[in-house]
């Protein structure tokens, strides 16, 4: 199993930046695909970005050129650098990860990001 703990959320003004981190722990040899999702009030959870173990990334169109996902395999940690934040980025951000070679994925508890002046 995998436990995921997110950190780095908070309140930021439009145009500002935040960096989210998600540290994974548990009984596994290595992690496969890792990613960030978000859920705004009254909306469905949506993909923000994913990164493979080898570093291949994928982004939602709404965050391309503003957000950067990265990971440190040695630390079992995935990051999301968010720049040029907009009010519509306000949501609870969830970390997701799968154990390499297994189909089951795991979710963190979520961290609130609020973009407001």
C-alpha cells in the first residue's frame, strides 16, 4: 500500500505562485505514474498533470505553460510548481500515485489552493 501526504497549499493572489509537494511512503519497491488532480466546489475532479517514472509529462490544456510537474524517484516525491495562478485554479489538489507494475492507484487527502485578491 501507499500513503500520500500533500503539502504546500494556501492562499495566494492572482498572478502568484505556489509549489505543492506529495511524499509517498509504504511497502513498495518503486512508484509508477504519479500525478496531480484537482476538484473545485460543485465540479468533478479533473486531471492537472502526470509524470511517468522516466519523466514524461502530460498537462491539462488549462495549465500548460503555467504549471510544471516533476518528481524525485529517490525521495518518492512528486511536485507541482504553479505559476501565474488564476482564480479559476482555486480547488482542492489531490496527489495520485500507482505502484510500478500494479494497476491500483492511491490518493492523498488533498490540499486547498485558493487564488484570490
